[in-house]
């Protein structure tokens, strides 16, 4: 049948969905300059689709401009159209960055870190998800049987990642029913967030071609096992030298890394509304789920909000330096990786700027907010968050999320899980 190549350009928005528009591939040179048309209220599309509330009305024009460094072209060689898309920035029509652009929010977080410390963040976002092509079987957690019965999904997914320029690190059956996990190689933070978006989309694209789904919703059943999005981070100086590990420092961390972690913990109740941004995110953040419940940094503990990760069979001190990383565990797949990593960066940078210290070891750890509503209140009242977002973006974000809460308010817990599994 007659066919012409199409390219999609989009961004991962407040709802954590990749949204944008397509154009004929032959138009790429001009689209790289003028992008595709977008409007302010597009950002207010809820996770469920409809715009429930918007400060922008129907007015205004913007453009999503493809970033040549964030192009994906993956041909699955099954006769289906190639996955050809760009991630991009939402700009004003004069080319300047729009104040509510999620990707630019992350860029601004990077700049805050660099300004506070001269350091940069290297990161990788690790995803858990449910692959519907597997039937659940008792005893399947981490099993070879579950690994085998996902059939060709894993191999095609890993090949698609590599073809998309993402270096796969591991693919495994996880603890929950039909749950899998994928990890990829770390990159500079903007690239790491692009790769997180691409990783989710390649999982979905692969599952779609096999007649199934990859579901990244934080919880599929009320009492189940959560899908986390764990953010592994390390600091590098301007010359690229690792700056996270000091064998003589508390937790083995350098002064800068300690202050960065202290900043993240300090702001955690407020940034939770960005990293764990759905009502059901808070079903995951409950006891006995290997997910965090309090504001803490712990050495090698998977129940912590921030975990100091182990170093595996390091041959020498340099390799220890390179491997050493911190893991932020209060995030899930309902979040835009740009927003989640951006918020963590701003918080960490503030910790360095203000020379914050970790909470005393013997102090009782503060509980994480128990609901999205509670987290949004913390966010709204945080002067730091107000400054990072600016008034327009903060108002838009709060309205977006509060409208989602209003919409889902009457749902039972099982209805909530069902509805979120449909959209993520
Ligand atoms: N599934 C857990 C979560 O929701 C994490 C399990 C693990 O440590 O990999 O974060
Ligand atoms: Mg895991």
C-alpha cells in the first residue's frame, strides 16, 4: 500500500504522557527550526485526556521544537511503520523557552546545580513495569520461567533500546506478578531523562507490536507490588571527574554529595508532588513494599527514600569512584522524567547552596506525605518550589494535579488502580 514516512515530535508533559504532533519526514529540515504548533492549554491535558482546568484558556501559540540529540528511529522490521520521533522543547514563537516547558525545567535544574557547585549530575532512571503478555504464575518472582515465558518481548525490547541509542544494562523478571524491570547506562541528566522517556516508549512500542501492553502505572492492584522509577545519580566535576565518593565521609559521600542529598531530603515532602504525581502513587509509598515511607537516606536499604548504592567487585579505587551512586526511590512512572529529575536537581542544588546537613541519625524520620493532596499542599507552600517553578508554571501544575484529584475523588481504590493501568 502507498506509504509516506511520518515523524512525530513531542514532549513528556505534566501528565507523564508523550504528546505532540506528526509531520511528513521530508519536512524535517524546516521542522527542526520552526517545530510544530502547540498551545498553552495543551500542557493542561490531564492524564485521562480532557482538559479539566486551565489558566490559559484557548489563547496563545507555542511550538515544540525537535532536539536533534533526541531523535529515535527504530524499524521493528515487522512491516509496521518505524518508530520515528523526536523529543523536543516547548518554545514561544520567537524561539525563547516557554516557562512551563518540562524539559527546560530540567535544564534549569542543571543550571542551578552548576551554579551552586560547578558540578554536573550523571543519572539513569530504572523502570519497573508489568508486561501483559505474561500470565501470572505463583512463584514466578525473579524466575527463569517468567523470564522465558515473556517470549520474544525482552529480546525485541532490548534491540529496540539499542537501536534507539540507549545502552541496555539489564532486563529481568521482578517480584510482582508479570512485573519486569529494565536498567540502562547512565548519562548526563538531560540525556538520561530523554532516555527514560525513550525506554518507556520502546517498551510500549514492543508490547504493542506483540498485541500486549507495558504498564508503568505505580500500582496495578491496591495491595500489590508497586512499579517504581528509581533515579540513580552521581556527581561529576567540570572535567568529568567523579565527585560523589569520599571513603572517609559519612555514608562514603563527599561534602557536595552529602549536601546534595540533604537538600533532596529537605525538600522531599514538597517535590513528592512531582516525583510521585498521581493519587495511586501514594498506595505504593506504604510499608512492606520495598518502597519508601519516610524521608531518609540509608546505606544499601531498598526501603529508603534515598539509598547509598553498593559498589560491585571494583578492581581499584577509580572504579569505586565511577560506580558509587545515590538512588532516589520516591518516583514512579506517572511522573515526567524531566519534571522528576528537574525537581531532584533543584532540591539537591539548594542543599549545596545552603550547605544543608542530613537530619541527625537519632532523629525520628519525617513521614512522606500520605496523599497527592497533602504533597501538593507542601509544594504550594514551599518558597523554594515557588522560585524553581515561577508563578505561572506552579499555578498550572497545581491546577493540573488538583483537577486530576477532583476527577478521581469518587473512585474506589480498585477503580483507581484500574483506571491508572489503562493510561500508564
Ligand atoms: N517495586 C519496588 C518499588 O515500588 C522496588 C523493588 C526494588 O527494590 O527493586 O519501588
Ligand atoms: Mg526493582
